[in-house]
């Protein structure tokens, strides 16, 4: 028996990376009976001689698009200009990613397009994100990012035009990953072979398609909204169930007014809270 990690699936062939090398395997029928499909990212036990997957180890998370599991980090590629940074989108991605039990990591691009004062302002904001526990890296200093992500399975996300492909090209010029998600309209009705892959670049495993591309909060449990706003937990409101919206005596709102909580973060929170409420109205 040999342990490995599935790095590629083409229809029903599973490419497993092991210490013995890359081995193409088939899945045992028992998985079909148990209604388990091996996914890219799965840690598996295989029979290297017979080339069969014998066992799938427990997953820590899994995504639908791309269909991979055991994702360690979602790299939010965020440009500062062209397109301009959207704090609302950034905060939404952080919430959705954290809710999927994946670590959000920010990679800033196009910082060179900013002037001195703009740069100083934005650095303050980014320091705030670091303070609340989110790692921030810059694409002009990729060695730090590479060091941090080494050995991890990473899915890319972020606005169109933020520089996802150029980031990957900077890491490895031989890679040609699909960074524009195929639109639903194109994908529908077309029979395609199941093909998912993670590519090893500098010791990092990148999914071959970006994730979190359609993000509304519909699938988020409303009780989980605070996962995206860990800094609010440091403020204890008088009402136990304070929503930090209309309540008069609210320590979070006080924190915003005193500059302890970033205003854009609070604005994101309010907009997500209202969006979640809207989905709840539709549901019941
Ligand atoms: Zn409150």
C-alpha cells in the first residue's frame, strides 16, 4: 500500500502523486456503491502494482467549482487600480472562503499604478487586514508568497483583470492555466470529459480553474456572517443578540466611530447582513 495525493482526473483515470512517482489509477467499485467520488486533492491509499485506489482519507473541505478538495488557501488576487480595488468584493470573498473552511490569502497587484499618497492610504488598510489575521502579499515580492504557500493546495480567485494569469506566468512561464471561468451558457448542454487538475508550481498546487467566481450569499448560513468579521468579536454589545445595525447602544458601531473598526469593513458587514436577510425572506 502506498499513500499519495490525486493531482489529476481525466474521466475515470486518477493521477496520483506518490513518493514512488506519478501513478495512474482506477477507482474501486466500492466507492461507487458508497456514493463517494474521488476528487482532485484527495489523499488516498493505493495499490501501486494493481494501480487501484483503495481508500480515500477524510477530507477537510471540498469545493464544487472547481471540483477539488482539501484546499488549504484561496488566493484573492486583488488589483489596486484598473480595476480599482473593491472592498465590498474583497470582504465578501473573505467571508465565503472562510465559510468554506479555507484560508483566504490576499495577493495585491498593480501597486506601481498608485501615487505616493494613495499608496500610503492603502497600506494602512492592508495593515488592518493583516491585523485581523489575513495574510497580505504583493506580486512584486513573490518570494514571500511562494514561501508561505509551499506544499499547499491553492485555488485562485479575484476580479477579472486583477492579474491572475500574469501572477501565474510570473511563477511559471510554462503554465497555461485557464484563468477565465467558462461561462454557464457555454458549458451547458455540451458533453465534455471530466477533467480536473492541480498543477505544481514552485511546490504549490494550483487548481486549473479559478474558484468562488459566482458569489452571492445565498448559500451562506446567516449565523456564519461573523466568520468574515472576526474583529467585531472584540466588542461586547449590551444586547446579547445585537446585530450591530439598528441597535442604539452598540459597541461595534461605537468602534467604527472611534476608528477602531475600518469603516469599509462595517459597510460590507451591513450590506451582507441585508443581503442575507433578503435571501431568508425568499426562503420562508
Ligand atoms: Zn452591536
